[in-house]
């Protein structure tokens, strides 16, 4: 085979060019710290790196979402704390108002104090977040959750719950609905409400209903206790009649009334003391049907304390005592409801903390995968660089020797 001078030059140039290219590529890896600087360096590793990087970025976004949700829940928890403090103050004022030594002016002063509590509670219900959105209005974040009315306040939001994606398969609610907070109860734990008629003229006062048989089929019915007198005896014997207002087909039960003796019905027991007048009525019903709007109840309490006591011989005080007992149980039910909802906020915050730990672990794992796929092995790359450098030098020296070959030099 005849080898021309041009072939010698061409082959030498290709060898040196390839050696230079390999050397520069290895140098680029050493300077950048990346083994895969272009997809052609390792197509499979480059494709895998794209997928892993997407997962890494998505995991970082979930972390940002969790931080946002946690901030929102912290604000909600703080708001609940203030609501709880306000309700505790209201209940303490109810107990204070029951003191028989207070006069109408004293009770009016308590009512004025409770008016401030009303405004504070309304302000808390209309709390806004960092973006100016009302926290408890559902999807209607641009509108106040509650608007004051003549009887208290009405919910003007909706039932929407806002969720944020905080993990690949997990969304967490960042708000609670105002109506479920300030107008809700816990069905399983809310105590039944007993109340006296505003037209009662006796001195009978009641205890809170106690459950004696939770399995009674009528335990969630509404009952009325009305007081009368058996005029066939001398002297007339006080009586009471229990009527099931939920099942009007049920036969009312009448028995003799004795102050301090329990009155049993519907799996419950109520103790009435004092002397109810003929025609006096008391109603026992599930908490859900007895008025659960905390603003309406608070306004009603204020109106009750502002009104002078009417009646003589302890009638007005007995009416007030019964009313305050009813209010106390209503606010106690609201208090239990809000503290329960607040517990769910704490649970969500705990879950966010657990998800943050998982997210941090995933972030480290993704970074490790990316490093394995892309990062250069400095020991191997440095060795390769030295070898390529020697190879290029040898190719250059070989070319210098080869180009000197000529037949004229043999003569």
C-alpha cells in the first residue's frame, strides 16, 4: 500500500485533534465538577438526572407550601387562643352575675363589660391573614366572616375549605369554616340544654340534665316539663308533667313534684328545687337545637343582664339563675367545640413537622442521586487527564518524527 505525505499529515492531525478534544473534555469536567456537562457525555445519565432534578424541585416546592401552611395554621391557633380566653372571661362573668347580692346596676356593668367581649369576639371571627384574606370565610376570603345584626351576628361566608398540596399524596386544610367554629357543637360531647320559660312566675330552679341511660331511644328528643297542681287533695299536691315534643304521639307522664327530687325521662334526669308556679315550664333539648350561635347567645345574655329583675319573693332571682345556667351551658358547649377544632389545628401542624422531616430526607436522597449521575470522580478524572496529556504529547512527538521521513534523507 502506498502511503502519501498527505495521508501521514491527515492521520496525525486526526490523532492529535481527538487527543486534544478528549483532554479538553476531561479538563471541563475537572473545572465544572460535573461528569455530564452535555447530554452526549452520557445520554442515559442525563435523562435520569432530568427526572431526578424534577423530583428535587417539586420536593422543594412542597417544602415552601408546608412553610406557608404552617404560618397560616400558627395564626389560626393564636386566634383560637384569644377566642378561648374571651369565652373564659364570658363564663366567669356569668358566674359573677349569679351573685344574689348584686343589684340591677351591678348586672348592667357586667353587661357593658360583656359588650366589649362581644366586639372582641366579632373581631377575632373576622381575623385576616398576611394576604388580607378573612380566615374563617371559606372561599369568600375577601368578605368578612360575620356581620353584626340586631340579635348578634350572622355568618356571611360559605362552606369552602382551602387545601394546599404539601406532599405528593397529601393536601392539608389551611382554614376552618366560621359557622362550624362559632355556631357549631361537638355532637358526641355537647351537653343538653335546659331552659325556663320567660313567663315563669315561680321560684323553681333546675340542675343541668344528667344522662342515666344513653341507650334510651328518646334521649335526643325535645321534652317539656310543665308544673301543675292536683286540686283533688287537701292541700293541693304540686305535680309535673313531662311531654315529648319530638314525638307528639307519646303519652305525657304526670307525677307528684317534690323539691330536690330527680325528674326522670328519656334516659335523663333533672333536679328542680324551689316552688314552681302552676303553669311554669322548662324545656330540655339537644344542644344542636337550643341555639348554638355564640354571638346571638352573647347578645341575649347582655340583654338579660341589662333588664331589671321583675317579680317579688325571689321570683326574679330564680328566673335569672335559670337563664344564667342555660347561658353557661351554651357557652361551655361552644368552648368545648372551639378547643376541639383547635386540637385539629395542632394535629395538622404536627403532621407538617413530620412531612418536613420526610421532605428533608428526600432532598438529601435526590441530591445524592444527582451527584452519582452528574458529579465527576476527581481521582479518575485526574488520572485520565494525565494519561490524555501524555497521549497528546506522544502524538505530537510522533508527528514531528514522522514528518522528517523522506527518501532524500536516505541518500
